[in-house]
């Protein structure tokens, strides 16, 4: 089988951070021998998360078994996810923002046995719903746990307590029409309905200004999906939360503006 060297577009900060977590974990477990040292295991996991390399490719490139590659990646992801911030912790930084932008994104998955809860009618594909909070310039600040793709954005935001947290902290937040009726500090565009078939010129102007602000939040979704493993998850959907949280930790290591 042919092999070649590849580049992972990350700095050594991510490698050193993950390697130190793995090294500490091995010391606690008193692991005497592994096929890969902590640095190589960290590199293996980063290649999977950032480049989306499959376990078969990783096994070939690192000269280990496929099962070993799967086990090493899973261990690294769990170690990273365990250090991620929950919403309460993230709010200490979010409440300092000029304003926030909240949006939902669908991460595609393979079809599963119990596929109905994971089918998004909006996107017409199977996936998991992740709520993302961005700052005024569109930088990724926080991402929620994953819910089945059939969950509506407003329902997902309420489930995670995002609306209550932002309102309680009095953080002005911009969101799209999916968050209508969220109330609190959430601001959504005007929407036509049965009792308001047309929007006034003022309402249209407000919607245009709102769209210019909210569009910056799409950068946070794009940032999240630069990690190629999220192009399409080929694992159990219940692993999506750990993967997203691990990526969020690494993102903050690379961009320490909103690092805890």
C-alpha cells in the first residue's frame, strides 16, 4: 500500500496541549507501554479531526492496527471534551460581549437504524443539530451539545438553556427567523404571517440591517466545519457531542481570545 506525508493546518500549540493531556492520563493510569508515544497519538487524533482522515488511512500512516487507531482517537477526543466549558462557564465571557449571535447548524451523519429523529426536513438530510454562539465579528465562542437533526433551532436553544442564560445576563443577541417567539434579549427579524401579509418599508429596512449583523454568525459555523471530520460524521450520533466539544477546545487553543 502506498503512503505519503500530509500537512495538518494547526500550530504546535494544539499538538502540545493534546499531548500533555494524553501524557497526564497515561501517568494516572500507569500505562507502561503503548504503540505510540503521547506526541504521536496527539498527531494521530489531530489528523482525524482536522483533516478527516479515516481510521484505515491513519492505521497505514502510523503503522498500527485500525482498531488501535480507533481507540487512540476516541481516547484523545474524550480527554479534550472533558476539559470543555459548559454554558455557565462560557457565560462569564459571553456577558462581556457587545452583543452575541446565536445560530443552529446541521452536522451531517450516516443514516442510522433509528433514523427518523435525525432527519432534518429543513436540510433534507440526516444529521445532528448544534447551537453556536458567536461574537460581533463572527468568531466562535461556544457550541452546544448535539441534538437529533429533527430538533427545531428554537427548541434546541431552549433545551440547552441558551435563551434563559443570554436573557439572564442581559446580552443582546441576534438570531434568524427560526428563533421567533424566543423573547427575552433575543432579537429576530420581522416575519410575514396571516395577520401581517406585507412588511412596511421600515420593517424591511430593519430586516436588512439585522441580516447584515446576523450574517457574521455564519463565520462561526464555517469555522466549526473547517474541521473536516464534521463534513459528515461516520460514527454513532451519540459521539457527536464529544467530537464538537473536543474541536471547540482545540479551536480555543489555536485562537485564545475566548479561552477559559
